[in-house]
């Protein structure tokens, strides 16, 4: 083979590598086109853009029967992914279920359609504590759907045996506790969530943007980092359930899942979870109407349907999500309804905070701080 | 492509044109070449060059308040636009990149991981490729099939499998720690470590090293080795002076196929890595998702592309000089 030809095959081989990426890219586009093309006005289809596993299958069946229509769902696994898809031009969703700060972004972008509350008589079922958030004063655009807390999940037997406290963030930040569980702890791989935990432990608000406070939080994290096994956003569920991990910083829904898995497989230990007394992050997901949706009528029907306690409770019974619906409490299984970590008492509730969006400069400097933390 | 066409391409157009009698045939050949090479060329222009240009343009913009990009022109004042929003073009993202040694460190680290992965893959793949190429013909095809068999299952699933293999409750962990314990060394954790990242990287990319090596080694003429033996070369000399130099083009294309994808890989450190295992791929991913800073993400991606191009050029140059050496 000649010299030039071999150089060409090299280039060819390299370019070949880009092909899978391109194919992924193009199919991604095709899916969006599809979602744009499908929701014709004549069709009886409600397009819902929802979290993975965030509606009970029986609820879908009941709703389809109730509205005599079809419910079509697309899924996302985090808010950023949802925002990125919408920013890339995904349209035609009637309903989205974003968390507060992402909803804030959508409202300020003008991407949402105001609600017609005359179509939502069941709105009275919602606990007023979850209405009137900073993101949407007066609930012009949003109706609370469910919530998650960012808390601590742990192997009850191990933690009791080692006599460690579970009601404080100190357990994931203080070396004197951590040295007993070195390599058996994970924390969330999320700049905002981990900083929020550190800021709360230091006595600041989760939305504090003071550079000095950030630095203190970063130092706290760097000091504790050698004791952590990893930053983990999903794998801690399985690792807790099989006993590899003894403590994890994570979401209440995931801890519920881990506890269920550990019980099902009969591992001989229980997974418990609790909300630290310093306070924690509350992520309230709300139903909102996308402006480009074609069926606001069905969307309102869906919201009102989900506001019925019986329907709302089905999700909580399935995934252990927090439920802002007062009427739902009677239908929720007692072991969940009595769980203080999922349904905090008013005193703790007052210490929970929702994450607010950072502006672009803050985002950039937090990202740098985070990279620094990881490299140290 | 016919042998003639290949010759025509390599011997240059001047000669081609000089041959008057076959002018018409050359024109037809060119047409044929266009039909063969045209569609992929157009495809790559549209889906590689254009996105790259978009990325370059993005790197000179301001990030938008909600992600995306700030507008180029001054926005019409409305309630949605916050005060003091910047717009237009800027070098800000580049300044940010060069203002902190941090990002150079991440690049260095990623290059080190990629180099280590490439080296380990080479050491593991070479004997295997040699073995396959010297096996009987019907066995060869079976062995090549076995090498590519892992591709039949999803990449993420295979990486998750390593979580189980390396996990603290796994047989492997127990065995290693039992041995270490007997030697009086404190137990170690395999999972969530730079070691686990390297294992994952090597595991995923090994076939990409084996295949080009095998295609190269398979073509070697056994007569060369016989000749070397006749001239008194030892086993080692025959390998080092005959087989190895001849296989260099395969080594370089394998190295490029491993090194370049490893540089951009983010899933393996995400899943198997510990608290310090961040690579350039993770950082870029984060700029587009968590941090929503497209311009800075573009700057990082451009720097990575430049680095990759430099390496690909270097590999091609090495391969060329290796081939050149053989010719003289």
C-alpha cells in the first residue's frame, strides 16, 4: 500500500468513528419530528413529557378510560435533559412535569401556557404549604404533582452497630464519623445537591451564592472526599440494596426503592432513610402546560384527574414519592404515610428549601469549583 | 475498486493525462470514483463539517441565561430579559479556558489515561493478533468472531457487569484481599478507582486494537521469516527485525482507534470511577447539561478536537515514516 493510501485509511478509520455519533444525532432529530407531526388536533392524544417511572401504570389506564383518549409519554431522567431537549426544539408536548428551578426557567422563557383554574376544582386538595412557591407566585402556571427530598439512606444494622448519627449531614462531612465507614459512602454527583448539603451543614441557605461561603463548602467537601467511595447518581440504589454501601446521599424515591429491593431479596438488613435536622433540598415537581401543546383541554382534564387523592396516591404507593395532596393521604399505605422522611413534620418542613437557578456567571464559577474539587 | 483505479490514484494525475488512448476510460473511472466516494463525502460534509463550524461559532458567543446562547443582536427590551445581559461575540470562553491551569491539568490527565489504555491494549492485543493470524484458516474466522462477540451486547451493560465483578462483595475482591491479607497488606477496594476506570477502558477498546493488528499480521509473507531464519536470525530477532517493523502500520491504526475514543469517553469514569476520576469527556458533558454553558463546552470540545487531530496527524506521520523506512 502506498504512503498516501495508508494515510487515507487512517483518516478513514477516524472518520468511521464519528459515524455512530452522527447516526445517534440524526435519529434524535427524527424522534422530535415525529412528536411534532403526531399531535394533530383531530386526534384524542395527550402528550406528556414526564420523568422516568413517574406515573403508575394503573393511573394511565384509569385516565385513558376516564377521558376516552390516549396518553402518550416521552421520558427524561433529569431536568437538564428535559430543558436541553426543549431548547433543541422539541415541541408539541401538552404537559411537562419539571422541578421548581426548571419550571422557573420555562416560565421566564415564556414557554408555558397559563392555567385555567375554573377547570381545576380539585386544586383545593393541595396542601397550601406546597403552593405559592417562589418560582410561580399565585400558581399561574403550575400545579404540584409530587416531591422528593434529598436525604441520607443507610444500612440500618451497620450504622447502629457503629453508633453513627443519621439525623445530621455531619455523617457525610466529618472525618471522625467517616473514618468508620470509609469507602462505603457515596454522595450525589451533582454540583448543586452536594453544595446544598454542605451549605446547609454550615448553616447557610442552599441558594447562598456568596463566593466565600462556596469556598468553605468546597473545603468541607475536599476534606471529606477521601472517605467517599464515589460520586453516584443512580448506582447507589443497587449498591445499598446489596450491602456494598452503608451510607448514601441521595433522593427519597431512590432510597424507597433501595429499601424495597433489600427487603425483596432478603439480605438480612434493612435500608433506612432520614432527613438531616439541618434541613435539606426539597424538589417539588409540578404539572405545567407547554405553550406549543395542541390539547390544553385534555391537559386540564389530566391535571384535575391527578389532583384526585385516589389517583395521586397510586404514584406514592408505587415509588414512595412525597405527596402534596391532602386528600391522597387516606389512600397511601400507612408505612409510607407514617414515614417522617417522606412526610416531614411542620418543623422540619420549614427547614426544607427548593433550589433556585443560578445565573450564567455563577454557573460557570460553580462548575470550575466543582472541577477543582474533583481533581484535588 | 479495481487494481487499475488504485494505481491511477497513487501514480498521480499527470501520468494519467499523458496516456492519450485511455482518456475516455479515465473519465469514466473518475465518474465511478465520484459515485463511490461522493455520498460519504457529502454525508461527512453535512454532518461533520457543518456541526464543527456551528461549534466554532458557538465558542465565540455568550451563554444564554437559561442555557443555550445569548442573542447576537441587542434584544428587544422585554420583561423576560434580565438587566445587563451580554450579547454579540466574545473571546470570554477562551479567556476562561486559559485563565486557569485546572483545565490543562484535566487535558493532561485524560491524555495520560488514553496513553495508558492504548499501551495496555497493545501489549494484550499483539500476542492475540499474532496467534490468530498464525492459526489455521477455519480457526481464524472463529477467533475473530469471538473477538467481536462482546459487541453483541450493549456497551453500558458490559460496563455495569464490571461493577459487579469489581464490587467489594465479589469473588474477585474477596480473593485479592485474602491474598493481600495473608501478606499483611490492608484490604483494597477495586471498584470506584482509577484502576477500575483503566480496566473498563481497556476492556471496551481491546477489539479495536486486535482487529487492525490482525488484518496487518495476516498479510505478512511467511517466506520472509524463513529467509530470516536461513540468514541465521534467532526467534527474537525474527520478531523484532521482521514482524514488528512490518506490523507498525497496524500498530498505529490500532493505537489511533483506541487513543482517540478514550480521550472523549465519559461513561466509563462516570460508572466505574471514584471521587477523583474526572476526564475531559465528563467536563464537556457537564458544560452542556448541568452547567448549561455551551460556549465554554464548545471551547473544550474544540481544544479536544485539535488535540485529536494533532495526534491523528502524528500517528499518520509515524506510520508513513515506518513504511518509508521499510522501503529504503
